[in-house]
């Protein structure tokens, strides 16, 4: 089926203190999810292991309880065991990262319009760009960039993702994260906990599983050899453990978004339920 959605980006943050119904703007879609079609040859793989850099020391990528919104995600880190962050960790406003003399860090900003590469020194993370002492900073801002940042608080389970309105989908509006490319990177809380990640095509009735994998990394990259994701179609990613859906998020693909092809613009935060 060919669809021609119009796109309007709207930011929304959901509070963990709200009732469950208020936390989940996708209620009318949930009726589609329980009955899903299992693919003939489902994919089960070993846990994703693309973490880089040292283990967290002291303050971790969860911002050590700073309680502020995340401003960037770690795209790469090397030779910085005291930085306290790993690949795919969020970093938060006011967070300090120590790279030592040789450490190298790449931050992809959730605004979608800035990537920083920092070599050595001490980094103070800030929403408009890092402040670096004793090191070198290379910033790559993108011109003519439409920001579409996910809103991720220090407690990821209480966070809301970017809300994008897609109209019309069978006459109804629904909330989702929209990314430019067809290779999303899914990120969720509970790094180290074995879970199953599955992607559902909500345009099927019943909803059909198009890909799934096992992981304990806290993130998973949609692989190039998985079934292609169609432009404009509604998809749902679920994080499952013990037969229960722990986290879920809706998303779609729009190659017309005016954002660069950065890691932050591929991330789908899986924070809801």
C-alpha cells in the first residue's frame, strides 16, 4: 500500500509519575500488537558486543543522577578508561568526562545537527556544545538542519522520545519517532540484562514480526541483511524478557528529513511500555 504522509515534528516528554495511560500515547495501536505473526525463520543471535572504551568508573553514562536531559550519545570512545562512558551511552548537560592525554571521544548530539570529536583533556558536556580543557575539539555542525531530538532524562525509564505526527494513517494521528535512514539503532535501559528485541510491522493485520535478535548490550543495530523497512510505514520495536514486553517504541522512516546521517539521527530510544 502506498502512503503519502506529511510530517510535523513535535517534542514531548513523558513523566514516570503519570498514570500508565498518560505515559503511552499509542493505546489504540496496542490492540494490534498481542497477536503477531512469527516469521518462518526467526533470527536469534549472540548478544551485541559493539561496546568500546573502558568500563564505567564512578560516574556512568547514566549521568550519575544529574537529573538533566541527555544532550548527546557516545558514537566512539578509545583509550579513555577513566571517562566513565561507553559506546552508545547518553551524556548529560553538566557531565564531566576525563579523556587523559590520549583518549578520543566522538559525541553525536541528539539535536541531530552536531558531531564533536575530542582528543585528550577534560570535557564538560553542554547542550550547545562541549567545553574542553587541555584537549582538542573538532566540531562538525550541520547547516540547514531541522532538529528532531529525542528527549531522554537521566532515568531512561521515565523518558519520552521525540514525537512526530504522521497524518493521515487511516484517518488517525499517532505518535512515533521518525528517522531518516532505514537502519535504526535501538537503545534501551538495562544494559547487561539478556532480552529479545523484535520489530513489528503495524501495517499488517495482525502485526507481523519482521526481525528479532537476542542481546544484553542495551542497544541493537538493525542489520543490513534484515528485511528492508518501508518508507512511511508504522513500525514498533519491543524489548522482551520473561515473555513480557518491558519497553516499546513506535517509529517510521522518512528519507526526506533535513538532518545529517549521524548516529543520533538513527537512534530510536525504547523507553515506553
